[in-house]
C-alpha cells in the first residue's frame, strides 16, 4: 500500500470515528470500512432484473401496471421455467464487460422469491417447474470468478398479505384489507437471514421499495444490525432516494449521476458514503420485448466515466429474457465496454473523482499523483482546464503514450489534444503531477 493510500485509509478511520461520536452511533468496524473502500475502487457493476415478470416482456412493474390479481400472477409464476439459464454464461459476460460486482433481484416488488426460502412456498424452487436456485448457482460462479454478488431485495411487496397498511402501490391485486405489519417485517428479516447465511460471503443487500411507505416504521435499525451481525463486511445499499440513514454503507442514485435529479425522485444531497448510479441500458429494468432504445456504447462509456468523475460507480442494468438468456444487444454492448476497459481501465478502476469537477466536455479522475482527463465531447484540439491543484510534470495520451503539449498558468492548464477520431468514446490524457501547487 502506498503512503498516500495509507494516509487516506487512516484519515477515513479517524473521520468515521469522529462522525460516529458526533452522531452517537457505533463506529463502523474495520472490515466494513475496507468493504466500502473496495466498493469505491470497483467502479463498475452489473445490475440484473430478472423474475416471473420477464415472461410477459413488459418490464418488472407489469403486475402493478396491468392490475394483475394475485391468483393470476401466481399462475404465471407456476409457469416460469428458464431452462436456458446458465450462471456460467452470465458471469462470463460480466467478466468480459469488466464488472467487479453483480447486483441481482433476489426478490422484486411482485413478492416472488428467486431463491430457496423456507419462509414461503412462493419461490422459484418450490413453485416452478424449474425447481433450481439461480442465486445459488450465480453465487458459486461469482465466487469462482472473483466477482462480488449483491442481492437486490424489495421491501415493498405486492403479494404478501401482511404488507399492510398499503403504501402508494399494490392496491389492485385483490389482497384482504388487513394484515400484520410486524409479522411482515419478521418475514423480511427471516428471508434476509437466509440470503446472508446460505450463499457464502456476499457483497451486500441492495434495498428498494421503502419509498412506497416512506413514513412507516421499517425497523431499519434492527434489520441493518441483523445484516451486519450475520456478515460484518456486507454493505447496505438502500435505494430510498433520500439522504443516507445510520448504518447504511453506500448512497445510490437511480438513473442519475450522484447529486443530479433528472429522474425527479433522487435527492440532491450527497453524504460521505461511497456513491453509485444505477442505469438502464435501454429504457427498462426488467425484460421489455419492444424496448429497443439501447444506449450506444459511446453513451454507456460516457456514463461510466462521468460516474467515476463524480467519485461514484456505475451499476449498469440488463433484463434477461424469460428463458434465461441475455439479449444480444446487451451482450454486444457489455463486450464493447470490456474491450474499452482493457485499454482505459487504469483511468477508471481504483480512481477517485479528479481535481476538476465534471464538465460538459467530460470529467477527471485521479489515482495518487496521476490525473486522468477524460475528453468525451469536445470538437477542438485545444482544451483549457482550471488549476488541477499540482504542477504537471508530463502529459500524454493513455492509449499509445504520445506526448501532449500543455501550457500551465495561474488560471490553469491548456492542453493541445490530438484530433478526435470518429467513434472514439473518450480521449484520455494522463497528467503526471508532482506535489500540490
Ligand atoms: O421500482 C423499482 C424499479 O422497478 C427498479 O427496480 C429500480 C432500480 O433502481 N428501482 C425502483 C424504483 O425506485
């Protein structure tokens, strides 16, 4: 570990203890701090939305959007048989893409468990002809390939009778107008216990759906303590669209870069936790048979770069088909991103947001004294940056190493770039700097 990294790790520990004392919270244990740093370094993850809903090819909200009653949806679940599911192939695609972690829907809002659970028969092993546990197969493949697995877990449930009183959604599924909220939360804790004990060490739990009942008592302290007790290094990633709450580990933003709110439901408040942006590759999370609006490879690399420039990760979604295969459009794009990362990965993995905040032309990232200037959208050869906080010793193109001329002044630095080549997603300039100016 370099001295600067050691100093930073030390500073994080001291700072965390300080914040914990100020908030009267328990200090975050070392293994979780290390897991948070791992997460910051990871930079790129693959999100997977896959479940019973995939069969209808209209996204993961189809039960709610089409007002499908519970008994009809239960029948749909009983027909789920993704015989082409191959955990090895999925993880091979993830590896080719260069992702460091996978986050998969273990249970979405439809309330169907995509894993073996003893607390309800409404799960993929007991309810379907498939009768296999894809989470188990995926966990084994991820472990074998050095990829961390996170489980998406919906707190919101359109099926469970005890999800009562109802929140903003799930009113048309034909449930009795009664239920026992605490019993529902016990069910949730029991399932989380299974996810944290039956699948080996996992990266963490990615929660979603709290926004359905933002004012309810979710017993978060109890649930979070349970998770951290069962797996002290597991991270809690809550997609509640609010500022971080105690004992959470990552702040995630849906369809937006950290601090932005074009989606209309994200908070602009950024806390001190590691950051993440979740993003659809087309316009849907779950498989949508007519949605062909896939983002281009250049756009996707742009998101990855801008997320890193904002000091965050990109969690890029795919919605596999009901037979268990991944759409070719997605596979093709994931491979192309992986190809790009094989050359440019050192300007992304293990970096932090750089000295110049993201701009319309691109973003900067940094590792120790090296600054990476990512020029995503700039037609000219000359590019002026504000001061980068240190003297530049050398500037060169990351690909090929060609020297880049630069002029430093009190106002910043002007780079003379090679002309852009058509279709090139990102011109990356490496600035080697010495000390702080
Ligand atoms: O309602 C879900 C949606 O289906 C999807 O899972 C996304 C992923 O970030 N989150 C929710 C909305 O906040």
